C-alpha cells in the first residue's frame, strides 16, 4: 500500500519490520559515530558523491525527473536531491484594495503543478532506479516586499531571490502548507485578522440595518454593505503567510518561520547562495533587488547549513568570516547546533552559464548506501563540498583529527575528546590524474594555522601545538587551485 505521495509505507509492507529494524540499527550506528568516531574510522565510511539543488520540468528545469536521474546516474552520482521551486508567484495590488485589485504572475512550481504529482513522480523514478538515492525537496523564497510605484516606473521587489533549500519532506501537505507568500488557502493566521474583521463587521451590520429602510436609507445601506464586504475580503484572512509584501522589510522573521516549519516536519533547511551577485536586475516592467545576504547565517537559528560552494564568488567561508563566527558561537555555547556546508548546483539545464551537471558535487560519508544514511549525514555534517569541471573534482580521502596515545579519531561532523595535542591528517587526490597545483589551508577555530602548497595527490600529517584543557575548538580545511573543496568542521574538546 502507498500513501498519497507515492512513497511506500514501510509499516504496511511485509518487510516493514526489517526496514524499521534497519533504520533503528542505522540510528544506533550514527549515534556511535558521534560518540565514538574512532570506531567509524576503523570500519570505514563510504564516500557517495551526490548532487543538490536541481530543477526539473515541475518548475523551471529543462529535464523531467527521470531524465535528470538518468543523466546523474550516467555520470556516477548515487545521490540526487531535487529542489524545484515550491511556489513561483508575485502579486502587486492597488491601494486600498491591494488583495482584490491586483495583478498576479505565476510560473510553474511544485504547488502549481501539484505537490502530490511531484512526489509520486519522484517515487516512481526511485523505484525504476533503485541504485540511485532520490530525495525530494524544494527551493523556497518565503518573502519579498515592494517599494516604488508602477506608475512612476520604479516599482521594485526586494529580496525575491533570498532563498532556502528544503530537503527531505515527503508529504504533499508539507509543501502545500509552507508559510510563504501566495501559497494558497490557509486558516493558520485567521486570528491575526480578527481585529480588522471585527472593525469592518460594525459598518456591515449598520449597512444591513439601513438597507431595510425605504428610499435614500436603503441605497446608503447597500453602499455601506458593498464597501464593508470589499474591505472584509481585502483583509485576506486565509493567507498562507502572516506577512504581506506591502509593509517593508520584515527582517529574519519570515525566513525563521519557514525554518521552524520545515524542522517541525522532519526536514532539513539550507540557506542557498547567500552572496548572490545576480539578484539585482530588471524583470519586465519591474525591477528585482536581492542584495547578498550572508548575515542571515548569524541572524537565523535552527537551520541545517548553507551553500558553501556554488557558481559564484563566496567569502562567507573565508577564515574568520561569518561561518567561523557561527561555529565559534556554537563552541562557546551560544548556539545549540553547528551549521554545515554543502555544494549547490542551481542546475536548470546542461550547459547553462557554461556549467555541466556534476560540477558542484557534495560527497557524503555514510556507513551504508541508504536514504536514511544520507539524511543523517546531512544533518550531522558528514560530508564535504566540491566545485570542479566534470568529471574532474578533488577527493578528500581523509580529513581526521586524533592525538598520540588516544584511540579516538574524529572525522568531519564529529565531536571528540582528546587528552593530548591534536594530530591532523589530510589525504587528497584528484578524480582524474593530471598536472595540477593547489593550496590547502588548515583552519583552527577561524584562523589559518598552516598552509600547504603542492600537487595532488597530497598526504599531510600536521602536529598541532594547541592544548587547552576544558576548551572546545574545531578544525576545518579548504583547497583552492584545481577546483575547490570545503570540508566540514571536526570539533575537539580537551580533557
């Protein structure tokens, strides 16, 4: 039996108990990876290259789901995460009846085409290609706001491309009820409109009373009723978001609402291309303006991570910059969780902007090739981000931290306890051997402590002199020069 999304319900299958047991075992294994990473290192983790942030014909992509998965499989990728737009709509209304006298423009998206159809198609393709792990998601733009005037020719939509990726939500209603602008009927925010509704009900009642009288009073009553009803409808009580686009910048609130919503439904959320350079341009008769927004990494909380590599220049990952400030806040107990880096493709079609499918892989470190293992890796930083030119990419064979005399060894995403000075091991190579020269930076808690230059393959063992009992630090590293690689941090506490 299947649910409405087309995904099999394990508890109703004969092998449901086996799947549930396997999930339970995977959870225990994952817990052991966090508590005793040395065991994970001895068993070995599988590296699974995957692709995140891909579009299909359900929004503005050129390939359908099956065509996209087939191409990814041909190029050696075992994980495909689809992030079609969940809603692509803009509205502009005239004061004072902005929600009635309005123009709406909407393009294809998950919710316009049908979230159930979207998930059912992903489920069908997953069954046809069982050796590829296919995970649904969306790219969401929760909010924008207007300035200027259409009649003056300076009407501008701000932050229309300030976007998040959602990953791992499996129910159609999860997408249908996203708290974003223009996402359909919802009763969740009716209470916010009750004061306005009550205010307009008073003249409506007066109008009904006057309409019962003859002559002039009747016409006045009918007019009052019509105006009151229009104003009642204009309150838009059944909106999908508590915000609208006519009251200016609302700060981080609309985005935090979406992050919390996705988390409550078991999904993951990642800030996408936070330093976009293409967000300011003319769009038909209006202008759109989305300035770079790396500050959201510090302003928001509860999200899983962000795009550390994508098709643009990024400074967020530079030593001492915003990512390090967020990680240091976690080390200092000011944030509950660290945030992780991924690579996002923003893939719409082959060759767009000179990019190919496979230029922006994220490599997952997992104990087994399952969907649950991939989601666990994403939630816990067991992955690294790459940028290359397919089929070329840098491979991180090992990035680990240990110390002489200790049996534990931490890999990306781990948090370990050491009783002596740390020893860092970095092992790098290329997917396709060729002449190259790279620079590797080893970063400790936001500062570069050592740089290494040379050709790949490269094997580095670095003995750090840092040892401060009772403190928590982290190590991460990046590679530049023949493509790019950004690792996720390894956290270290000292006995």
